[in-house]
C-alpha cells in the first residue's frame, strides 16, 4: 500500500507539471490569439499577411512536429530550450493559431451599428476597439476559448515525448516500475477529466459574470 | 436669411451604392441654428445625407463645408487634398448623431454610455463628465435610470439616453436619423417631446430625417422634400404641408396621410 502511495505521489507531481504547462501555454496562446486575430483585421497588408501566415502554418502542421522542432531543431540555430520552455512554446503557438480565428470571428460578429456609434461619438479606432468592441466580443470568444484550453490541456501529453515529466510521462514510469497498466492509466484518465471539468466550470462562471446586465436581468 | 455664413454647405455631392446612384450632384445649405426636416420616400437619399455628414459614408464627388471648413478635404497650398483620419476626427467634434436603432453600448450602464465619449475624446474628468451627464439625463427624463443597463430600458427610454449621449459632446450640429421609426407607437411621443424641448431651448443646428409629418411640421423651420436624390421642393412647414406646389410632393403627402400618419 505504501508503495502505491509513492507511485501516486509521482503521478501527482506529473499533474502539477501538466497544470503548469496548461496555464503557461494558455497565457501564450491567449497572447498570440489576440495579436494574430487582430492582426488579421489590420488595415496594413503586412500585418494581415504575417498573421495569416502564422495561423495557417501552426494550424496546418502537427503539434508533434512543432514540439520536435522547438526542442530538437532550434538548438541547431543556437536556441536551446528546456523541455518546459519548448513545451510551452509549441503548445502556446499551436493553440494560439486556432484561438486567433476565434478572436477574429468574435470581433467581426459585433454589429456594424456599434462601430458606427463609435464613429459618431468620435472615438478613435483603438478607443472603440478597447472600450466598445472587445468587451462585447470577449463574451462571444469565451465558450470557444474554453474549448481551446481543454484542447491545450489534452495536447500537453505530447511533451512526454521530449522527456518532460508530465502526467502521461509519470504514468508510463509507474507502469514500467510496477508492471501494472490498468491503475496508472485509469488514474491519469480521471485526473485529465477532472482538470478539463475545472476549466469548463471556470470558463462558464466567467461567462456568467461577464454577461450580467446584458440580457435585461437585474444586476 | 441672416448675413451669417451657412454652417453646412453641400456642394454638388454624389454617392452611389453599387449601380444605384443615391445622390447625384446635390447642393444645399443650412444656416446656424436652423432646424431642418428632411422628408421623402424611402431610398430618396435623406438618410444618406446624414450618414455622409457623420462620415459614416464617403462621397464619390463634390464638396462639403462644415462651419467654414472642408469636411472631406484638407486645403494645402490652395489645393484640396483628401482628408486624413486626423482631420476627420477634428471635424467630427462639430457633429453628433442619433440613430434609428439607438446603438447604445449594451455592456455599459446609462451613465457610462453618456460619459464615455467626453472622457475619452476630450479628456473630461469623470466627476465633470458625470455631472454634465446627470444634467442631460435630467433633461431627457432619464436621471432615475442612470445606473440601469440598456437592456432594462424601453425603446423610448433607450432613444432618450442616446440623445443625451450625443449631446454630451456638445456638437454644433445634431443629426437625427428616423429616431422614432423603431419605436412602439405609444413610445413615440416621449421622444418627440424631448426633441421639441431641445429644438426650442438650444441654438444647435439640427437635421431631422423623419416619416412623422406632424412632428416635422412642429420641429422644423424649413422642410426639404427629397425624391430620387434631389430636393424637389423646400419651404416653411406650412407651405410644404398645407400648400405643396410640386406634384410629387402632393403625391407623397397624400400617400402618407392615406397610410394613417397625421399631418
């Protein structure tokens, strides 16, 4: 029994790494999503082209290959990353490319009349974006951002391939040491599921908070 | 007409949407403080004129002067060049607009809807902006709803807030684009009352596009009847509504009355 609790400790350590990766990857993904999503709507061709190239490239190639590049290929051009850095980079850039399209779509979903009100009130492009368009668009983005975050959580498993001791990696260690396949893999299945549920709940409560007042219900 | 210069001088402007020519060489002038009603059938170009003045649509040709300055052009070395965003921003300070569908910001309370633009565009301190907003909300009878969200208001209330919001920037010219058309009949009057009061109490120049002929009659110093992008007839409200000279004006008014609108 004490032996099992030791193995369980290993898996918990892995869970912490997975959570860390998910959080840091999400921050990078969110940043890239706004930069590239708004870049696609820019007046300037160069920004639009750069944003489009980024999005298409990172959506169009495999996350595995991107991770291998970040970890194994970048050192050849003088950039050596730790497994954690490489993992965050690959996950953040990959999921950020998907989320960028969410940002663009949400901004475009805000009605023309809101933009016209901004013009009539003489708000600058950025002022209107910052105070009027983005706050409303954010509410449209949130549910899909929740999806993206869960996708990112599940994609963290690939970092075990570059020897980062995440949840999946630790499960394999436990399996190798105990010879038991069922228990470690069932455990991490449950842990992934719980983490995904936490993200769902978090996003949904954020959504509720932001939607307050918009539907005419008393605040 | 007084000796002062027109505050709006439209000179031969044209505008097409695709193949449809809405305005074709239209010219007109508005004197400072004048209250103008633009009437006419749908698609006659009335709303387009307001949208052009608010820089929501660009013109294909012609010139517009607001308050002695070119709206869409910059004069440099005696030449007229297309205006840049900075020039437009400066010119927009002179003009405010109220929309048919209110266009309130749904995520901001009534107070924030009114104070946002003065604080952002003029750097008005919050306390000053809120004090002024309360005065304006008082005037439109919405002071007790200052903390409400737009979704909690009726159409008439939303429109009154929208009027206060436009006034908060103290424009010289106010444009009203069918501001009662989207309202339930019983809510039309409260918005019209606010506007009558506004017309009587301020020396702001006002342009009103409306299908409410009775309201146009009370509100305006001068009525312009538009058809197919041209001014067919203009004159004092009594002349236009009681003794229209042009056949097309007569026909239009007859149709409107038949449709149940009062004159």
